[in-house]
């Protein structure tokens, strides 16, 4: 999994950024680390939530309390926040068109997705598989 091991990422990001950091292992919202490649994402073994959005996006900011509440109840899920935009290869590979888009992966395979969740219930639904 190259440079995206949990210990390296947690040392770099623990306590930084404007969003809750308990579950966030990588973030571009705060101008930090580069996003993983699609090949690296496909190799993930542990359950992972990819959150595509932008720091200036009002929908993304509004969803943060619900995302944090859901992830607080699911500590085993790794959360990776990706700054998305035109020409960003990871977002394009997942066909992300609106923000935020949350994609739940198990063993690198998409198991659920929600776009612009209106509440915590819509986020919880992607883990129901």
C-alpha cells in the first residue's frame, strides 16, 4: 500500500485540519497529502470510506457532522477524504460527478455509495450490505 500506511498517515495528520480527524487517514481538503492512486485503492483490504469533495463546497461542509457521527459508531472503517475536481484521476475513475460523494469499499470493491447525503441515515444505508 506504498506510503499510505496508517501509522505514517496518522503521524502526519493527527490533530490537523478543520474537520474531525479521528477516522480520517488522508486528506487533501486541508492542502496536505496527495491522494492514493486507483491501483492503491483497489488493493485496500480493510473497510474504507472514500469521501470526494472540496474544502469550499457548502454541501461537503454541511455533511461533515453526519459523516462524523456515522463514523464514530464504526471505528473499524478507514476514512479517506479526497479533494476532487476537474482532471483528478481518482474521482474520475469512480465516476464522481457531485460532491460530496461517499463510496464504501470492502477489500477494494465498492459496496455502497451516497451522493450529497441529506442526513446520517442516508450515510448509514451504504453500510447495510
